[in-house]
C-alpha cells in the first residue's frame, strides 16, 4: 500500500512540475517582442508636423521622396495619407503632375480615400 501511495505522490509531483513549466512558458511567450507595424512610417509624422509649422516644403518633399524610395526598395507599405500628403506638397510647390500621380497612388492603395482623392484630382487636373 505504501508503494502505491508513493507512486501517487510522485505522479502528483510530476504533474505540478509540468503545470509550473507550462505556466512559465506561457508567461514568457507573452514577453516576446511587440508585433511589427503594418506600415513603415519613416519621417511621415515629422513631415506632417513640419508642414503644420510652416517649414520648407522643398525639404519636406526631399525627406518624403527618400522615404518613398526606401518603401519601394524594401517592399514595405506606406501608411495611409503618405502619398496624399506628398501630393499636397507637390501641388503647393507647383508640381501638379507629380501631385496627381501621388493622389492616384493614394487612391489605389487606400480605396476608402477615393472621394477625397477624386476631389483633389479634380482640383489639380487641368
């Protein structure tokens, strides 16, 4: 009888250790790194802020063109509004053809922006 009880204690002890190991594994897996963002924001947010502060449109265009090139070569996705903002910068500096191309890109990538992009396309198309 004592051997049966000893066997049951050993089995409970193994079960507790296994349960403890599973709980630790679950807790540690929750500490894994944060998921990667769907979009590559680059300096987009900084350029929007600079735009609102009235800084040089040309400098903003250069920074955003650099980000756009990186996005193309790395296969990453531009965030919503990226090409619309770049298009507005082009339009403000008299480059309507580039602005229209950016608005069309924004419209194609984010169909929910179609109404606004159509408005801007109508405004800058001649």
